[in-house]
C-alpha cells in the first residue's frame, strides 16, 4: 500500500516537473574545442540522464570484471563450507547412532573442509570417543583448549576423559581452570565443590555454594539446604576438638534447614554437653515436630547423663505427646520401658505397630523384651526373631543404592552432596517381597516369574567409619528393552 502511494507521488512529481519545464522554455549552449552546441533545456536534461545511465552500465561492467576473482573464490569457499557442514551433520548423526566408522569418515571430511571449526573438532573428539581412541579424543580436546573461543569446551572434554581414566587429580585441575575462565559454567562449579567435599574442605565448599548462588546457578532454597549440610559436616568434624565452634555451626545449620535431623541431633548433643539442657531440648523437640527420627529420640532421652530409667521413660512419653504417638515415639517408649524393666508397658506400646505392617525393628524389639524377661533361650524370643527375618525393612539412610545406619554429608558412591535420604529401602529385598511377615512365600506367586537374587551395599558404622557390607537382595525381572 505504501509503495503504491509512493509511486503515485513520484509520478505526479515527474509530471509536474515536465509541465513546469514546458511552460518555461530555454536554451542550453555548450562550447568546447571551438565548437558550440545549442539545444533546448528539455533535450539537455534527457541527454544528461541517458549519459548517466550509460556510464552506470559501464561502471557496473568494469566492477564485475575486477571483482570476478574474488567472487569465484567466495563461491568456492561457500561450496566448500556447505560440503563441510553437510559432513558435519552426517557425522553428528553417525555419532548419535553409534556408528564409529561413519563418524570417523565424516569427521575427517568435516575437518578437512572446515579446518579448526569448533564443531568439526568436537565431532572429531566424539568420533574418537565412540571408537575407543582416548588418545585421539584428548588430542582433539587439547586443540580446542589452545583456541580461546573453545577453551572451556576443550576443558570439559579433557575433564570427562580424565574422569573415565579415574585420574581425579587431573580432572580436578581441569574443572578449576574452567571455573576460573567461566565462573558461570555449572559442571565446573559442581566438580570443584565435589572435590572440595571429597577433601573434607567444608570451608571451600561453602564459598563455592555462595558463589554459585551469587551467579544464579542455584536457587535460594537449594543454597540454604547445601549450606546447612556443609555446616553440619564441618560441625561433626569439630565436635571432639572444638565443641563451641561446632555448636555455632550446628545452630546455623538448624536455622537454615530445621528438618535436617543430623544438625538438630548434633546441636542437642552439644547443648547437653555444655549443660544447657533446656535449649538442647527445644532444638530436638522442634526437629521432632518437623519429622520424628530415632537419632533425635536417642539424643533427647540421653540429654542428662545419670538420669534414671524412669526419667528417660517420662521423656520418651513427652516425645509421644509432641508427635501424636508417631511410630518412632512408640519405639522410644518401648526402649525406655525395656531399660526400666517395665515389660508390660513395652509390649503394650508396641502392640499397634505389630498389628499394622510390622517391621524388622518391631519384631526385634519384642524379641529383646522376651529375652530380658525370660532369658535368651525363650521360645517366644526365637519366634519373634524368626518373624523379623521375613518382615519389611525399617527406614534407613539411603543414597545411590547404599543403605546406612548413619548419615553422611556426601555419597561415597557418586560424591553427591546431601545424597542421603531417610526412607524405606526399595522393595528389592527378599524379606520385603516374601509376603506377610508371618508366612514364607518362596519362588513366584500370582503367575509372576521368579525373581533374581543379588546384593545391595549397606553402610554399617564401625570404629574407622562406615563400612560397605553386602546384603542379599531380590531383584525383580525387568520387562522391556534394555539400555
């Protein structure tokens, strides 16, 4: 629409100019080399326009001739780039489909046509990786490191290769260099924090967490949780040597994550050691309201050394009132009643747990009650132990397939921070898939295939720290395509 209006306006302007010239006739005289040429003004203007058009064509032709070599070179370069990018695309598809022969062929062609193009170098490295040529992959990544534009990408590749060769020292150096060059790179920050946690450098890890939050790599809730976990880990290391500093860190951890059981248990324990029983009790009670846990019950019952068994029983009943008789509070009362030799009270408080999906701990506690009252040779005690062997598992600290009886800030398998979660282990264990606790159902049931057996690692506490103990498990058949 606007173009049509502009054309009409120009046409009207030209018509007006022609009429204006026709109304004002004149003569143009040109004298040159002894010759004199006279013509009308309109004819002179037409001659000038024709001359301008001719000169324009001549200039365009001359410029085309002069630029012909450059245009031929550019055209050849574009065709070469098109072939190179086509080879690059085919190579990426070959890498994705797991075809090392085609990947290497297309990678060589792409590198020959594109030179040091970052994507060509990346394809060369990936082709070498799927071919098992680690040295070739490292050479390609090293070439990326030598180029400032691809340095971080090359460091990422070298980091991955070092990890595959279990060279943690070299991998750490690459991650540190990448985080220095590009502070916002997520993988480098995570690797640096992981190495700091492996070295138990909790102060350095706290600085890394703060830097990640400042760069926007983690949200505020995640940052608070990670800081709480790191402060708890540091406080556990300082508990024996510097209890005051450990207490300060544990209290800060409790403020950041009130539901972090290890932090609350440690703070309560350190308050009790200092003789501040009220504040210790308040910390544990607040965490108990957020989520009852056996570690909290142990700390709460042992706040004051020298208490009688009946005092500990009264304290356990306080926990039960706070949590509306949560199962963990019943276990705490049963344990305190057993220590006070109130066997009837212990049995009575456990009876609801025995009636509704009893677990190993419920049966084992009943066996302890029978042994304490009637001796280790009691038939009822053996019966409870037999039932415990087939009962469902109790919640435990679980991380990356490990089951531990105590918390750790970092997973010993993957090195992840805050990996341990208090939960019931997955139902891969034979006792959890055997059916009701009072019956044994070996083999397959309801037309399903018989499960495969295997092991799952369990962390058991010892004098020198957690020890990995294999525990038999039952692995169900996996239906569907494998990985």
